[in-house]
């Protein structure tokens, strides 16, 4: 099958990577990785395992993907951006700040709801539109979770005209970005549920166990297929002259790394079909 043009930049990176990693003179500096907040657990485990095996130190920082990208655009020296969307890595590539971009995992949107919200898969759209449901979301543009949620609103609107305007008006952007009301809170979602400000929170399904541990008795409702917007996570490699960064990228994409994503509730894109 002929090589697609969009695959060629990453193929060149992989070829250079193999040459670099096979060279005794290859330089493996400390690796700086910025990642989406939803990746904190899984990438902490992968990077710690990587450092233990390779001896290469990895410094990480996590937050809303759009804001992490902006830090790079403003001059932060970063080797890898692991984003909760493809848009931020591709934007860095278009700006000449990234040598290559690749998708490395997928996720799904879930609604985390109190029992009183009475949210189910069958009544999903109707309950979200009900005035009794107080809806919390991430902040669009700053956090891809918000972008996926607003795309979901658009899909609901196709079946229920006028729904987008209602959902856009009622959604409370409590995570990510300067528009969040409590930017210093460790977990504004917990506070939102505790105070009664929200009774439904949109988020990634991979965070279900953490969310239920923080707020017991939450119902986890996977967004119905008709409204699913398929979160896709992209990795941007900003430089190829650091063998450690290249090796970490390959570790993330490896079957072992992908198995770790599966363990944390993500949908891996690079696991063999057979064990």
C-alpha cells in the first residue's frame, strides 16, 4: 500500500530515531513532557518506568491541553506535548514548533451524575436539557474536554433543535482556563458536587474511578453513541536531537505503553490483536 503523504514526516522521525538510539554517541538529555490533566496518572506511571529502565530523567507538568500548548508557544522549552486532542499538536507543527505529530490513544466522554439527577443512557439528552440538571463542564478552547462537550451539544441539537442554545447557556465551565471560578482549587468538580452547584459533570470515562472515589455514589453514564465525539489524543515531538525524548515517545507508542493506557481506562491505538 503506498505511503500516505501525512505519514511521511513521522516516518522520517522514526527512521532518524532508530539511527540515534543505535548510536553510542546519541545524547539523552533530561526530557520535559507537558501533558493533559487527564493523562497525569497514566503518564506518571509510564515516565517513571521509562526513567527506571533508561536512566533518563523526565520532568512533567500537567494541565488543560490548550493552556499547555500556549506555554510552549510563549517559550517554554518542552520536548513532548501529550495532548487530549489532535488540534494542539497539529497547531504546533503548523507553527514549526513540532517535528512530528501522532495519535497515541483515544478516550470516551462520560457524564458523572448524582442519583438525584436521574440520568441514564435512555434519557440522556432530555435530562441534560431539564432545568433541574445543573451541568458542569470543562472550558472550551483551553481544555479539549470542553470542545468535545460542545461538539456533543451540536449533535444533540441535530435531534432536538434549539438544544444547543439551552445547553450552551446552562453549562458551567468549572474546569480549565481563566474562566473557571475557582482556578486555585485542587478539584473544583468535588467542590461543585459538594456545594450542590452541579449535579452532572461531563468528563472523560478514563477518570471514572478517580471521580467516584472523590465523590461516592456517583452514577457513570457513557455518552450514547449518537452523541459521542470520540476524543483523540495527539503527541507532538518538538525536537529530534534529544535521544531521550525520542525513546520516551517510542515507549508511549510501544505495546507495553499502550497496555498501560488500557489499564487506566483509555482506548489504546497500538496494541496487537493477539496476546
